[in-house]
C-alpha cells in the first residue's frame, strides 16, 4: 500500500531529483556547459538549444515543487493570515485538477520516455538499429551519446516519473479517495506506460518523426 509515509518519501525524492537535474544538467547546459553533450551544434541551433534547456529546467523544477505539494501537508496549507481558508489546506478539487492530474500524466510520460530511450539506445549500441539524429549537430559522438542516455539521462526520467506517480497516489490516499479508484488509476498508469513505451520504441525503430535523448 502506498500511503502517507511512502508518498512523502517519494515526494521528497522527486523534489531532490528535480533540483539536481534542473540545476546541474539543464541550467548548466543552458549556460553553455558541455559535460554530457558529446558533440557540437550549428550556430543557428545554439540559441534554441540554450533556451530549450532553460525552459526544460523550469518545468522540471515545477514538477519537483508539485511533488512537495502532494506529499507535504504543510506546503499546501495556506498561511493563517491568508484572507481565504486561513490555516487550511488547499481544497481537494483544486489539488486534484491542478496538481494530481498533471503530475500523474507527467509521471507516466517520464517513465515511458525513459524506457523507450534505454531500449532504443541499447539497441543502437548493440548495432541492431540505427537512429537518425537531428541535423542541428555539427559533430556527434553517437556512442558517447548512447552511453549518457542509457546510464544517466533516461534512468533519471524513470526515477523521476516513479516519484511523481507515487507522490500523486500518496496524496489520493491521504485525501480519502476510495481504494478501488486508486487501484484503477494504478492499472491505468501501467497500461499507458506500456502503450506509450511500445509506440515510442516502434517510432524510433521504424524511423518515425521522433527525437531520442535526454
């Protein structure tokens, strides 16, 4: 059973993972850092690359904050001097619509993204498939990129996705949502991860218009 303590642990881990990845990876690369970037970009693509990393870092931090909102009651409790609902938690309908649903969706996507990346990059490392990469690269060490993805980027997506899902499930149980509903959400998440994982892997293997990488 995923209850209060497990949900809190997942939420705290999710927040920590988000801060780590946003600051030490996305913001670092947005500032021009090259560790974990096994190649060089065209001049026209650099500004897009920097901005994409910056925006991704902000979204990742938002996910981490959402983990805390779901797992820590004190975070979602309004100040005692607040004019509306002073000293009370944010209303459950607002939390469900504004936090739980987006967090579950993000968690499912993150896990599926990580699984697809690990599987396809391993296949390329083994010479089973060849992945087409965007023309934005001037130089690219494909083997190094695959290793970074398999050993670092994609495992982070899987871990962060699991934390997001567990934090959301923990909140649902704390909020008194019926267990049968929570179990349906769990199984729906499993099914969606499987479907997205299969479709994503096929997209890469069959060379549909997708992008692979952290």
